[in-house]
């Protein structure tokens, strides 16, 4: 059986590639300045290809391989593999609790001498595939309560396993993905309405506490009933990471301080400048105009991603492309929302910009799946 059909690579949407390469280039620029001394009149000359930049380039190369393989792969065959992938994912997530902790959490498998693998990143994509298969199979019965509950369980099991790692950010990404796919598939209406209310209430509550509308200390006794103290502390308007992220973007001004001249970021005041805080890091170096340009690239990437949903030739392809597009959108919205002080900081990566292998490879595979759907839109 021929799984990969290279002829379909000629039919992908080539307008997406410049966007991907532009975002990758911006990421490499940020990784390249990671070891610079910045803010000095005489900046020590360093090669562009710092160790971090070379490592990120390696992940991007592997990501491009994943993109091309996924784009040439017939997405219809994912129907046959959906449950197998789902079961493997559950065992991979559960197996983390039998591994040694890293930074007091169970999130990664360590491949000796090579790299770390984070199953929760791939889990998000596999859940989209499993939900697409199940919702298509139950297309004529989706309005029934039973189908809505089973679909919720499909999402709920990995949601709880990821939450227990703990990885609140990855777990919460699953909620809007499921909500949009449930809505698109006309799942049991009261369930969708309940999820909408829950999402709206949670977002408004978190944002109100972070913005100081609801006093942080006064709400603390109630919050401790369902949150740990360190988790609730992330909602403080005075939370250090939020303040430093805002300061980094403010220091950048309109046009930024220039590449490798960001003394605030490279001086160590901004936590996790190449991972969680890559957005304010970019803002200090390239300013408000640089951030607008970056957001413009993301907008166009999402525009072409959601456009696939409208041209998919079958119901499975429509569900699959919808879930993948929401997956991409939520990573962008949540990461930027965290850095702007509207959401608690939970470690959600900014796709194609944040340093990391699992995120880069899975994101590129997701974009490749979209192109697999797009390139086969005229098949009957």
C-alpha cells in the first residue's frame, strides 16, 4: 500500500510556505541573540549560528520532513489509524508517571544521548484525529446525549492525564478544540452551551483577577478550594513574570532596541526568553512595529489554515482541518494572552517561534495535514 503520494505536493497551497519560513527565520534570529551581551556600546561579535540557533534549526529541519510527509500522506487513511493512535497516546501519557521527574513534573521522555519527547504536544493532534473519526462515524446521531458523552470521554481521558503531569496549559488547549469541533458536528446542544458558558466564565474570571477587577487576595480562599496555591499565585496582578513581560515590550517602544541590543531580555530580567516569553523578547528587540508584523504573519497563516475547512471535499476532512486550525489558533492566542497579562502563564508555546523540538515538529506535521486535505480537495 502506497502511504505517501509525492504527486500531491505539487497541489499544496504554496502561499503558506513563505509564511512558515518567515516565522522560522524570526525564531532563529531570537535564538541567535540568546547568548549576546546586549545593551553595550561595543557588542561582542558572535556568529549567528549560536548553539541554541543550531539546535532550533535542527528541529525545523525535522519539522519540514514531518510537513512534507504529512502533506503527501492521504489523510483519509487516518480513519483506519485513529483508535490505534489514540490508545498509543493514552499509554504514552500514562507511562510518564513511571519516569523520573524533570523540574518536579512528569512531561518528557528522555531519549538517551538524543533529546526529550513531550507526548502532550502530539496528544493534542491525535485527539483531533480521533474526534474527527468518531464524529464522522456518528454524523447522523451527534445530537444524542450518549454520543456527546462518549465524545467528551475521548477528550476527557487525555485531558486529565495531561492535567496530572501537571501541564495546565496543554490541557486547557484541548477544551476550545473540543468545543469548536463539537459545535461544528452539531453535538448534543445543551453540552455545547454548557461548554461555551464554562469557557466564557473561566476566561472572564481569570482575566478579571489578573487585571485587578476582582481583588486577588479576597478571592484566594475560594480559589484554594479547586487550585493549588502556586497555581493561584499565577493570577496575581503583581506576578513577576507578567510584569517583566510587559516591561520588555514597553522597553522596545515603537521600533525596538535592535537585534542583540536588548539589555532587558539578555540581562536575565525576563524569565524564559526563548520559550514561554519569546513574544515579549521579540517585542523588546523589534518593537511594536515588529510585533504587528509578526501578528500579521500569524493572521495570514491562520487565514489559509481555516480556508482549508471550506474547501475540504468530505466531512472527515472538514472536521480534521477545523480541529487542526483551532489547534494552531489557540496556541497563538493563549501564548500572547499570557504575555499580555490576560491569562495565567501556563507554558503554552508560540508556534514556530518558541524554542523546542516537540512543538516545532508537531506544528509542522499539523500544517502538513492541512495541506494533505487541501491538495486532495478535487478528488471524488
